[in-house]
C-alpha cells in the first residue's frame, strides 16, 4: 500500500524474482483499516470488499499467465519483463531470432545461398551462447550490450565446432561478430532498438600471411604418382585451381557448357562466382586443359554432367592432408591455397598485372586482389637482378668515358 491520501491508500502488486522486484499500481484505493496485511486482501463481505478481492485474484492470475507466456517463448524472464507482458507493453519487444528471420527473408533473393548459410551459422552460435550464458532460447534485442558482445567473442574463442579439428580462428570469430553487428545496425535503423550495442566495441582482426605453393612445390605435386585414385583426383582438382584461380565450390559446378572458345581461338572458362555472382572469364593454360582432357570421358564426369569429378569438401580437405605428407610439403595444404598460388606463383610472379589478376579472380575491387597477390621472393629476385644489370651497364659505360643510351621510344600527344 502507498501513503495515505484522504484516509485512503493505493494498492500495488509487487513482482519479485532473484532479489529483483518491481511494483505495479492496481489503481485501487482502500482505507488502511480495511486492509488485511497477512491475507493480502480487503476485510469483510461488503460489495466493495468482494469487488476488490475478485480484482486482486484476477490480477494475480494474469500476472502468472504473463510469466508462463514469457517462459514458453524462451525469452528473458525478469520482474520488468513480466510487468511489461501483463500491461501489453512488450508487443514490439523484438528478439535476436526476429531480426535474423527478417534479414534472411528479405535477402533471400539478393544474397547467395552459401552466404545466407554463413548467417544461419552465426545465428546458431549466438543462440547456443544465449542458452549457455542466460539459460534462454532467445533474447530481446534491447538486452544486447557491450558485455553481451564481449561474452559472445569469448564463447566463440573456446568453442569446439563438430566439423573442425581445432578451435575457431580469430578472424572467423570476427566474421561472426560482424554479422551480429549487421543485425543490430539493421534493428537500429528499423527502430527496433534505441541504441547501438557496438558503440564501444572494436574488432581485432589478425593480419595473416596468405600461404601459397612455390613453383618447385607445384612441380613436385604434379609429378607425384599416387597409390590410390582418390588422392590423384583431389591432386588434379587442386592443380586445376592453381592454374585457373577458380575455388572449390565453383569448380564443382562447372559443366562442359562453361567451356567456351574465346575470340582468341583458345579455350576459356566462362562462369560466375558462387560467393559474389561476379562473372569470371579465365583463359585456360595448357596444364588446366590437360586435366579437363584427362576426365573428359570419365564415367564420373559423364554421369554427373560435370567438367571435373565431384567430391565433397570434407573429403577434399582430408585427402589434401594425406597428399601434403606424401609430397613432404610442410605447409597446411588447403584447397583455397590453390587460389593464392594462382595469384602469386602462376600469375604475379610471371609479370601478369594486378588488374588482370583481379579480373581472373572475379574480384569487384582491386584492394581485394592485393590481399591475395603477394610479391614472392622469386619475383623480387628477378626484379633486383634486372636493376643490378642496369646499374652494372651504367658503371661500365662511365668507366669507358662514353655515354650509351638505352632503348629510347617516343610518341606524339596533345594536352586538352
């Protein structure tokens, strides 16, 4: 009851849980002398007493029903949440599941199915974290804060996925957090939440050197005779990627119809990246053509109408580990390393411009290619050799007391 006013006091319902409580005004006034503190009801059998007591019983039942509904929904149960549910103020209390469902539905026709799969994986990890940390099936977006984000990052760092042989890498963790950030930004713009929980959070991406095979390692891999066909097939797929830059997922979708005769009269691959839907046109080098020819009449390619044999991603990565041991390559051999190898050892080291490499890889921006295309030591050595030769020639001509110009070219131009 509240303080007296005109010898009457307001009746409040108090909702308590785990030491926390909230009061709920019932908009009822009674005289203090008529209030039974022990039984929490109005004394007597008067008409007014019966009305008030019936309202108290009904209110208790409705508050308990609000609690049951929250529990069934799997939301976070607090005295404030129960009060909001009772009053009907939680109708726009959107949750983590709600924003992911909205995003995935609206972007179904825009994002590639493999990209959407990444969002669903991030959602699964988030809900596992919510279950472990808060013992809930879902959580309201308004409850997300800096502590939640840091806790999720810590959860991922110690998480052991079933399909991984090791814990999740830091950069992959940041990818999951970036997807969460996209969800909260979307919710903020849609006015589902009043504040951005990422205001104080700064992601920490690790700069990683992109591994690739050297020319010597590639040749060793190409020449090796394997004891089983399964390893030979995976080796051939890997080498095909080394000479085309096409990633595993896109290779698995290649059909004979993607093999096109270009304007130069040579064979090209015309396809689209699964990840970005960007067009890719790759002129085929002799060794890539040899691999296509090798499997042209194979029952595995004919039956599936594919350019190369199909094999699951899980088996590919498992077999690549066996292959690395046989070839005695100490690097962690992954299929994506073939793409790095194409960008460095095969193209950049042989003088192919970065802009051309970007087109061959299907990148929309040149800065993306700069991550892949590293300058290898062999290229640095060649460039320095040319510089050394030029400087030696310059010293020789100076010692002879005469000036011998190098090749000179000129052209006419005008300035607008």
